[in-house]
C-alpha cells in the first residue's frame, strides 16, 4: 500500500498495517535538526505520510518585519518564533475604511498545488491557515475582535463573511486538482481550559461559517481537516454535525484521549496527540517513546489516527527527542 492509501484507510476508520505519521517542525527547529544531523534534507527524509502546502506568502521589510498577503505587518524581532507579533493592523477600528481584501494569488496557489500533485504517493493537504477568527484578529487585533463580537456584531459578521469569501475562492482553485485530497483549515479557538470567546459567540459567529466552508470543500469530494490549539472539548458534537473528517491538534494535556476516542473515534480522525507542551520538550527520549506508544495504542484502534506532534515542534525540543519521535514513528510502529 502507498502512504496515501494507508491514510485513506485510517480515515475510513479501519485498522491500518502501520500508523501513518507526520513530522511537523517550526523553521527554527528544522534548522536545529539540520545542524544536529548534518542532513540538509532532514525533513524530506522523514518519509511522512502527508504532504502539505500553505496558502501564504510574505514580503520582507526592514528591521526584521514582513508583510503577509492581507497587508498585516508582523515583527519577528519582537518575539522569537516563526511569526513574531503583529506590528500594524490594517483594520484598527470597526470600519473597513479604504481597506480592500486581497484576491487569492492564483499563480502561487497553482505552484503549490503542482508541488502537492508531484507527491502523489502521499496524502495531500492544502492548508489555509488563519482561516477565520485568527484572520479577523490579525486584521483587527485580538482585543478589538473579542470586544466587537459584543459591541459591533454587524461589523464582525461582515468581516468574517469577507474572510469566508476569500477562503472559498482559494478552495475553488485548489479543487481543480483531483489529486489533492484535503483542505486543512487552521484557526485557534481554545485556551488551556475552554474556548477563548466562549461557546455562544463561537456558535453564532464561527460555526455557520465553518459550515459554509466545509460544505464548499465537500462539494468537490475532498476531505476537511481542522486545526485548533487548546481545549475545544465542547465543540466535538458540532464537529460531527458539520462533517469534519480530521481534527488536529488533539492535545493530551487538555483531552481525555480514551474518552474522546471512545465517544468520537468512529466519526473523526485524530491528527496529533504527541504533546509539544509537556512531553517532547521535557521528557527523556525513553519517556517520549513510552508516551508515544501509550497514545498510539489508544488512538489507533480501528484506524482514525494520524501520529504527529500536537503542533509544529518549537525550538525548545531537544534534537534527541525529535529523533526518538522518528524512531517510534518509523521503526517501533505497533502494527
């Protein structure tokens, strides 16, 4: 079986010959692994079962700043990491003013799709990050967005509708490629305990737009994956109702993995499960391996699991633990 066929079997909630896996690294951690191993193609040599391309492009500016495709200016120098923090919000008030939403960069999207098509033996995901709430706050700020859910709801509805319109235009282009399997939406809603905005606001502002986007993807016969960090426990019945196929990140420090596998594991495929918060940064390599085997034993029963870190591995993870992760993924797979 190809890697793609094994992922498809997992998505159909059937036992797989091995557990499909994906190595996810931040840029900083990838550079560290390249330096540590001396392998400039360390990521490519991971032999992951999933190929991803992200719907993003950036323009470098002076002083460590860069601008994304929506005109948001980010400052990498202000905070270590792949993104940094927002320096300039294009829509600072609850008024669009002269701001004009971008059109999707069709040339760039097609280039990324062609790269995915070339990896036909893998399960292919086109990722639309910052796909709703996160895009709203990147344009309008976290503080203003959360307040305006309450004090300027008409503005927030319009802002989110414009984001959905943009996303669906991207989906239209990507889904011209029959070889691409899945649209992967990224949008963080969870805190360590519960939702950032609370369920009533999520239900009013986020859920109906997820339905529009998920239905649009499924009209092309593609799978839908959703990333959200944090505790989204109360949303899983909604995910089932909306027809979500894959949920990421599935953090074991906020979820009872046995309960969620027993309750939703026949409907949703869990993607992640190996903690970048408590396991990979702090445990010994042997402890990492033991934790991985525990998570794999629970989540892989009857398929429905893709082994991965709960987030792109950040720079605080020792190289030895990345290697331990890969040893289990490649060589100690319990099937």
